[in-house]
């Protein structure tokens, strides 16, 4: 089954990995979601043909692979395989479930000061780890940051460079994304880790709902980054001095990642000790397995009884993914407050490009349909790769071949329960709490549309 947007030119395999769909494309090439023979999800980046024909590019690519392998831990997606000598060189990294920062902001709106401080501190830690390995990312931006379960992950789809490999970059070439490029980078000068700090400042402005250097042509954005002060109007006042220091025109005037930690979280309290048995996630009843079936006596999730009233916005006839009766079950408690990065769970994982208008459902501009429902700590994602259920503590993904039915039912005034029944008999459920009744109604209207595409 082809999972690409239109199925055109989608390779069956890359190396030993079966390609499922295209994740995105950039200046260096195309990124695909693929599976190893053992079923592991990976993101495979393949170089464009014209680049593959350039021997200097192959040398650069080989250096990138070696450099990327040197960064470990939880800050980036680990490199699992590569073939710089293939007809089209490719690099495979572990697939990290989660939305990009740009998708999260589009879905949930700007972050407040507390969340921006947490984000800035986490990205500062990530840059510290990258720079300690002798690397400069060169293209830090919201689209390269995945909000994973354990914090932001900085992705490198062919743009990080080892410091000792900068001689391979053509003199006078600006490498990166206008609007996030440091002045020295926009002018094609030598760069170091200070360029990434500048980009971090521009990222925080974007997460606050603004744009440090406005909009327009790439040349206009680069000109303003070199010659004009950044627009910090969207940044909360208490955070503006720290962000402004990141966006200093001179590299020497910017703080280091270690200094940024003190600027973003000057009075950070010690984190509480990790408990051995965390409380159950919001979609599991007290005492139940996090992804197990509802407890005995809970409302069933089969089709509505014959003659029962249907729910607004859902099909009146029972379908394999239809709704259940609305009898309240023992799941009414609202989930805890939002985590440090806001209402969208940081590990919510679109495996399709986010729709251009930032909506969760539909098929805008020919994009592959995606359903995304989120609350403070839980999320449901449905796209061509399958169904993902997530909380702060857990993430499960079920590909369509494993799924028998997907059912859903409203509970109470603002709750929605989604149940995934697998062909092997497994049952997994997730309870979502909408901020407004209208949002839950949107979920109820979108679910049958998205499920008709895949079931």
C-alpha cells in the first residue's frame, strides 16, 4: 500500500527499509517514513539526484554521517544507518513521534512565558550537547524541532555540520532558513555555535506567535537580520531581555547555551524525584492498565443499540468505527494541568505534513488527511500510517493492518473516548477533554470523515 500524498515516484525500499510514505522535502533531499524488517520506524533522508552526482557533496554527506553519530542522548534523533556510497546517498535516523514546534503552535496557538522559558531551556541543553561534539546545527527552526515525550528533539535532516567540515561549505554561501539565519550566516561568513543561539532566539519569537524579522522574500529577511533590530512585540515582557541577547548582531554579544539556562530559568527549583510507579494516564481509570480496556461495568464501545439516538455530527447508522452510547462511565475527571510546553502533548506525532492552514482534519490543498485531537496531557492522531494514542507517560502507534475497528463516543459535556480494537483482540482506549464543547463537536464531525479514508 502506498502512503504518499499521491503515490507518485515513491520508492518501495531504501537500503533495507520498506518505505511507507513521504514525510517532507528540503534543499538536500526527501525524507521518508520507513520500517526496518523488524518493524522499527525510521526517518530516511535521501539526497537529490543532482547533489548525488557531485563528489564534493558526497564528501560533505559522509562527514555529516560521522558527525551526526557523535551526538547521543535524548537531544537528537540517533543515526541508525547510512549509505554515503549509494546511487542516491541516504541516512536513516530513529523516527521520533511528536509534532514539530511549528505544527504545535499552529494547532494550539502561541506559548505563554512559562512554556517559552521551559522550551528555551530545553533547546539550550540540546545545543550544549550538539556544540560539545564540535557541531554547529546551522538550521535551527520550528520545523526542525520535534516536541517529543521527553522534551524537544533537534532534528538534522542534512544540515548540521562538524566544525572541522566547514571548509566543505562553499565560500559566500548562506546555508539555512531566512528569518532564522544569524547575520554572519546570512553574509556567508564563518559561523560557530553563536549562530545557533541566534536561531534559538528567533525560534522563541516564533513560538510566542511572532516573527523576529517579519515576512517577505528570503533576501528581505536576511537583510533585516543583518541591519534591523528584531521585532519582539509577541514575546512576553519578562522574557524579552533574554531573547534580545540571543538576537544580538555580533556573535560575541550572544550568551552561550549554558548562560541561557540561567537566563531562562534563573530561579528553577529542583525537580521532584522520579517515582517508580507514575499515576495512570488521563484516559485510564484509576487502577487500570494505561492502555488496557475499560474496567468491567464501564460503558461499552460497540455500535449504538437499535433505535438509540445518534450523536450530533456522527453517523446515525452503526459503522465499524461508529459511536457508542453516551452513558457516562467512570472517566469523568478532567486531566491534570498542561505540561510545560502547553496544551498539545509534546509527543503528539504527525506522520504526514501538517495541513497548510494549521487545521487538524480535512484534505486541504491535496494534502493527506490527518485528524489530530489533543488536550492537556493526551492526544489521538489518525493518519495514513495508523492511529497513535499518547499521554505524557506513554505513546502507542498502531498501523492500519493491525487495526480491526476504531470506535468513539462522547462522555459528559466535554469528553471524548476513542477506542482502538486490534485484530489480535487487544483493546486500547484514550479519553480526551476538550477545552470547549464546540471543540469536541468538531472532533465528532471530523472523525467519521477521516476514518472513511482508511477503514
